[in-house]
C-alpha cells in the first residue's frame, strides 16, 4: 500500500536531510553549448536551499533545470522536486515530466543512458527507495497522465520499475 502524501514528505525530508549543498560554482550546472543559458540557470539556483523551493517556483524555474544540473545538484535538489510532485502535482506541470524522464533508464543506444546512470549512482539505498515510492505514488494517482511509448510502456512505468529494482 502506498504511503500518504504527508508520509512521503516526512520520509523524503528524513532521507535527504544530510545531502550537502553542491556549491555555487560551475559544478552546479553541466557544461553545455549555451553559456548564457547555463549562467542564467546557475544564477537562478545559486545559494538556494531545496527547502525554500515550492511547486510554483519549480514549475517556472525548474521545468528543465534537472536536464542541466550535475548529478550532485540533482541529488541535492531532488527532495524539492519529489515533495512538489506529491503535494502539488498539477502546479508542477511539465516539471513532473522532466523529473520522471530524468529518473528513467535508457537503452544502450540512447546517448542519455550514461547521464541517468550517473544520476542514479549518487543516491543512497534509502533515497532510491523513497524515489521508488514517489514514482509508485505518481503511478497510482496519476498514471493515466503518462502515455505509453511505441512499446506500450510509459516513462513513468519504466522509471518506477527501475527504481524498485535498485539495490536496497
């Protein structure tokens, strides 16, 4: 049986409590072709505690931020995204899709596979477990919002199965 949203939030806060802030330098954002966009994104998140980020802010500023963050930054800000997805799913809008996409394993031919693997590697077993619980909650409460791909499986289903299979 899935936890309630309030129970999920408590567990998220507990398991991510000691994750260190990744720093204000370029380590926060992955290198990329668009220096201006990278700097704008980095300055938006610089100095920001995950505890001070809500769903409305994430819907505006976090829609694609996870795509450009380093694994350490994803690790640090993940609780904000998870909590907002659980408490304010509708307000999160496309940011939930980005979150699910970033947590979905890719086939060997996909150039995003290494990035997903690098992100998954930073989470402790307890953090991986709560990510799996949030994905399961999303599947149970909003599953029809995530359309299947050409194989008949949605990204949410793939992500949920992957995180449930991670070492506990």
